[in-house]
C-alpha cells in the first residue's frame, strides 16, 4: 500500500499489456479509462480496477487527465476489496457513492455502444439494399458481398436486467441524498453498495466484451463493402457534378452510332433519321391526329427492322458500343429525345448490367438470342398459334410449300422474324400500356418516375415474386406424376414448381402481361411473362396481377374443355359459376350483389379481370387480416390458392377463415398420411427416398 502521484497524461495501467494485481483509490484529480470503443471517468473516491479481474490483463487503459494521486492496495481476489474498504472506514460512503457513479457511466457507455452498433448494422443493410441502384447511377457492375449477407443484428447480453439500468441511474441522480441519508448510515451499507457495484461492473464488462467482439467482426466482414461504397458514392458525386454543368455530356450522336453499327441500307437509315427528327420537333407527337399517328407507326416499322439488324450484329461483335447496348436494352435512339439526365442514367444502367444468374429473367435481346440459337421455341402469335402450328397453317392456306416449311423450322433467322413480329412488337405495345400512343423509342416525355426506381432489376423482380410466393406458395406448382416400380411405387401425384421466364421489354411502361402459360402442349414447361424494363406503376400490385393472370390461364390449360364446367371443380369453373349465377346466390347480401353488378359492368363481363382484381385484394389485404372479399369469393380463392402456413396462422382466429383453414389442414393431412407411410417404408427397407416424395410431403405442410 502506498501513495502515488501522477502527472497529467501519465498512464497508470495499459490495456492488454499490464496485469491486474492492484486496486487504487483516487484521492486527487481525475482518471480516464478507455478501450477500443468506450470510455468512462473516475473522480475522487473512484476505485481503479473494480471492473477488472485479478491476474488478468487490463481491459481498459487508465490515464490521468489532470494531476492526480492514488492509494494502491494489493488485489488477488474479492477478499482484497473488503480489506481495502474496511481499512478506509471514514471514506467508505464516498467510495460507495463513486462506485455507483462509475457503474452508471459504464452502463451508459454500454447502452451507447449498443445503439451505435445497431445503427451501424442497419446502415450497412440499408446501404446494401440500395447498392445495386447506386451501381446503376455510378455505371459500375454490382458485386455480391456474401459475408455482409450473413451478418445478424447485435444482441443485448441478458446478464443485466433492464430494470437495473434504471435503478443505477436513479441512484446516481439521488447521489446527494444517498450520501447523507444512506451510505453514511453504516459501513456495511457502504461496503455492500461497493460490492454490488463490483458485481454489476464485471457483468457489464462481459457484455461489453461480447459487443466489442461483434463490432470488430462486423468491421472485418464488411470492410470490402464499405470501401466499395465510398468509391461508389465518390463516383456518383462526380457524375452529379457533371450533370450540373461541371462535366461533359457522355453520349453524342447516338443515332448515327446505332445506324452505322447496324449496317442497314442507306434508304432505311435516312428514313429513320428523318422520322426521329420530326418526332423530336413535334410538341404534339402523342396526340390522336392522323399525322402524329402515322409518324408513330412509321417509326415503329423502321425501329423493328433496325433492331433485328443490330441484334444480329451484336451476336458476332465483341466490343459493343454503349449506345448500341442502350438501344437493345431500352429502345434508346437519341440523347436529345431521352434528355441529358436520362441519357446518363441509361448509360450507367447499361454499363452496370449483369445477367440473371438463374437465367429466368432476361432482357429482350437475351431472349431473342435463346430463340435464335434454338434453345427455346418461338412464342405464340396473336392468334395463339405456336411456331409449328403457324407453319402448318401457312401450308394449308398455300402461302408456303412443304420444302419451305422444312427449311424454316430450324432456321434461326426465320424463328427470329416470327418472335420479333409477335412477342416483341405486340408485347412491347402491351406492356407500354397506352396502345394508341405507343412508340418503341425511348422518350423522356414517357418517364413519370425516376428511372433508378422504375428499373426492374432481376433481384427486385425476384423479391416481389418471393413475397407473393410467401403467401400463395403454390402459384407456380403444376400437378405431376411420379412412378418407380423398382422401389414399389406405382404412382403418386406431386406438386412440381416451374418458375416462369420473365422478359424485360425495352420501354417505360405501366403493365405486366402473361404472354403464354406453357410452351406448346407440355404442361411442365415455363410460362413467358412480359414486363417493362422501366415499370412506371406500383410494382407490387403489377406483379400480383401478373401472377393472378397466370393462375387463371394455367387453370384453363390444365382443365382443357372443362375449364368452365362446375361439375369438375376448379378455380375457373367455380369462378365462372359464381359470377354467372350470383343473383341466385343466397350467401350474398343485396349490397354484395349490387357491387358485383357494378364490377361486371366495369370489367365488361370479363370474368378473368374480376378474378385478378379479387386476387390482388386477397393477397394484399385478406392475407394481412383486412377483409375485403365476400364469403363466396374468399372460399373459392382459399380452396384453390390457399395461404401459406405463416399467413394461415395469422388469420386463424378470424371466424371467416377458421373453418376453411381447418378443412384444408385435415384434407392435406389425409393426403400426406399415405405418403408419410411410404416414406417410412422406404427408409425402413434402406431404399433411397425420391426427392419428389419428400418435396410433396413438405408441400402439404406449407
């Protein structure tokens, strides 16, 4: 034991270097304790080392922040704390007061560190969510940061009860009263207070240790991402400065570049340039006058001819000019027509584009490439004829001879022409939304939403689809048959999920459309869905409507001629029967019947359109407990498109759903029972269980 004087700035103990073997009472001055992320102060009467563990390395570095003096005592265990306190009977009340104050400061530091760490976690997650959009702005290719995707939020250590912080805070606030009326009542009270503080400080120290380790790991796991974000933000700042007049225009004479690249004949090149010039100069280019309408039609005819030439050239060209990429992706032809700001955005999107890894979400040019390379069959035409059916009809009408058909069937360019004339030209118009004023070239006048928000990236589309599937889990499932006599399975039916192709049309539009639900006659083939690459409407509602349309058309295909025959119950037959005979339906009130009359009038007696509107309400509102549908509609939708288990549990207490859910669960259990018995038998016999069986059991439990 001894008195030690310290000068300002002098280190008493150094963290992770010195070993704890003493306790010190501060009798003069002020000491600051610091570690990597936190710090607290010790005033006169404070005890250095109370938070530390004897024989271990110091967690904190203790520094005199003014000239100070300390009394030193040996410290090998809790008994030494008691000895020190009993040796200082006259000042134990001060020691008790200061130990409470220090405990409060450490508590406060822990709360502050936790809040900052949680904020940092949320910021990282938020930045990663908008990172693809920022890459688009900066013209960079997004990377995947797998370590960042795996991080979890910080968790508070439960060794310290929540009420204890309030208790310590209150004691600190009432310090003056406690000094007079509590700590000084007896030495035992003062000693008890110090010992309780010692316990709490050590528990907080453990919590701080966990939180510090989490923060360090978080930094290690996200350092690459934070560095990348700094670079991206810096680049965006430079681009914005350029857009404000501090830099040069990125794209010049885009149309000339596109036409030169395409290699089209000079007559078509001159014609298209003239058409675009007239279109740009016209303030009334979207009105209904014959002149404006004919100009739009003429531009469309020229556009698709040029698009084909550009596309074919791109298949054999390694270095494609950015203007050409923008033309293929967005229908961009002219920087003045697009506007300087939008041109820069389109350029950055084109430069940063990364194909969908699953191969299901495709640019129009990527889709045409699959057609051209015979990887998929051409899509149906406007008369619902597939490629082979169309050729047979051409032969029947005398337009083509058998030799011509044989030459065309697998001819890449013939297939390409069919796809451009049908899916591309018609689908482009459909997704644009305003059919009468459609033009396939990118025009800033059609942009009513920021492009970076409207841009339909593959991750964004997948996120919307997953959200819908989390409610309507069977939306992409088709009934399939499995048979394997070698292991004693005659046959059983299972739900096979078939994800659709989603083709991004090069326009800024307001609609998504189902082009076809299957390929040819095969029911286990992928649907083909179209959506504008820049969706200007509510994407959530747009995707729900799209999948609702798919639900309807897929049911019609599966049911065949019985799609509206109520004796063979299905989604379409039940809906048709319900809408056709709603006036006689006793389950509907007079108000509900009046509403149905208005809906039928509103949708021109189109049953599919009414179903899609109900499907939107079913997923968006009913699944979240906000009832919008009548009893009959709800029952049809739930029986044909049941909610997933999570959403069933959420609405189970609602009497409108309870009976429906109980019936579904019992029905699925009856179907699952023989499958579970089969699985048990196969395992018992040591045979491999086919994944179709386990998948179906899992499906029935969703």
